[in-house]
């Protein structure tokens, strides 16, 4: 997504809040770099729309707190993909 950086920042912010996606996944969906997404939703969005920026910040903080869990799941899937098909025991 090329074009106006302010419009892109708002679109990215709305997408992240709506889906709860990570910066990396948003970058893939929008076809831009992770650095651009991060700059747009932290710096540009803060100047454009403070309330949306606050919501995005909450999602980014949640994702940051959960990243060690996602990393562990990725490693598990890499070495034991058959375990992903099993239902977890409660």
C-alpha cells in the first residue's frame, strides 16, 4: 500500500485494532516493511489520531507480552508438527 503516509497509518491502526495482528503480519498484509508499519502506528498515528494510537498501543503491548509464547509454539511446530493436530488435555 503506497500513497499518503497519514492515510496508511490510519488504515494500519484500524487493521491492527480490529484483528489484533502483529506488526509483522500487518506488514505482510499491506505489502510494506515491518519498519514502516512500526513507524506508522507509533510515530505518525500518534500525531494524527491519539485515540486510535492508544488502542493500537494496547494491542502492540499485548503482542509484546505474548511473543515468547508464539516463539515457543513456532519451535514446537517446527520440530513436532504432528502435535499441533492433537487436542490439548485439560
